[in-house]
C-alpha cells in the first residue's frame, strides 16, 4: 500500500464504485425491494412451546405451509413468528400446523401489522438516515473548521465524508434490492434489522473516514512543504493498514454469524459485511480523493 498512488488513480476507484452502485440504483428504481413484515405489513405470532424446539424446527414448520416468514427466538421457549398477511382461517391453520409438527404451545399474541403502520415505519427509517447524514455533515464541518480555509474547508471535509457515506448506503441498499427482487433471495429482505444495519454502517463508515481526515489535518500542520494531494496520499497510506485490519476482524465475526446464525440474523450479518467492506473501501479510495477534487474545484486559502 505504501507505493500506491490513490489520489493519482482516483478516477479508477470512482469508476469501480459507479459500476457497483448503478445496477443497484436501477434495481431500486424499477423493481424496488423485497419488503419484510415490518414494511409490507403482515401477521406476527408470539407463541410459547411446552418443549424446547430449535429455531430451525419452527422455521421448517412454518415453511412447510408454503408461507414466507421469519422466526425469532425471544428466550424461554418463546418465539416470534412473522409472516405475510394471513386470513383468520390461515392463522388457525398455521397454529395447528405448529402444534402438530413442533409440539404443544400457548399462543400469547397474534398481531396484524397493517399497511399504515408499515408506511410509518418506512418514513421513520428514511428520516433516520437523512437526519443522521445532516448531523454528520454539520459535526464534521465543525470538527475540521480549524484546517486552512476555515468553515469552507470544514464543509469540504464534511461533504466528502457525507458522499462516502451515501456511497455505502446506496451500495448496500442496491445490492439488497438485486438480491431480493432480481435473484429472489429471502436473505435480501428489507426489515427493521436491515435499517439497524444501515445505521450501523453509517457510523462505521464515518468513523473510518474521520481517521483518515484526522491524519490529513495533522499532516497539513507538519508537512507544509508537500502539496495538498501529496499530504492526502501520505495520510491514506498511513491509515489504510489500520482500517483494513480493523474491518477484517469485524468481518470475521460477522461471517461466523452468517454461517451459523438463524435466518433472521443472516440477513443482518450479510448487510453488515457488505456495509463494512464498502465503508472501508470508500474511506480509503473515495472520501479523501474526493476531497482533493473538491479542493481543486473550490480552492481555499
């Protein structure tokens, strides 16, 4: 990594990002998403079995009825089963089928999530991402306002970090749109856990970018003989190994969850793996080089 001229080859790295993001944007605009019960609406069962079944046993019992759904263990033999909207007759059939295939149980609650509630959930999720993005832009502008150029430079740093953040969000949501609607994979379902993963990725991406930007700020103070492009490239080389190693250790844990976790956790873990890999890439190859481009278009003193 020491000899790699990231800033000089920035257009190639920008192109790689576009080649990955554009198919996802096309999929999102044409096919949209495979929505889970949280967003599409549906039926949620809370049941307590008398025996101690595994999540896989309950999942198999639900899928045997040819009903798409997810199963979450709430502890103490209590399971939360979420399916697409069911009629009263279908609800009774599912309950009877669970008793016959898994064992005796008590139905603690059956809840129907309507379209209105689902719409409110979508609006809240979008609002959360927008507010987080605006807050990050302002906080980074304040944090880096003391570099040469003042507030204008601060907003350049903040704007570049925001662009890298949006890169990760669009890449993640686009890939899940492709997996869920084009490929038809259930793991590409969009639910509340996916929103949690997106917000986690936002925080991780910004943290990685701040590490690079902090080093740029320090090097600007102590390497005044170097051009801005040279300072940026030097800073990237000094922080790249740390970012890659940190991300690699996190991804190892997530891969273990992806392999051995339940169906609900697998989608969450996959979203985090994609987002963290994307965040590491964007913080090294997109955010700082984009800052150089911005400085050329709007020089500061």
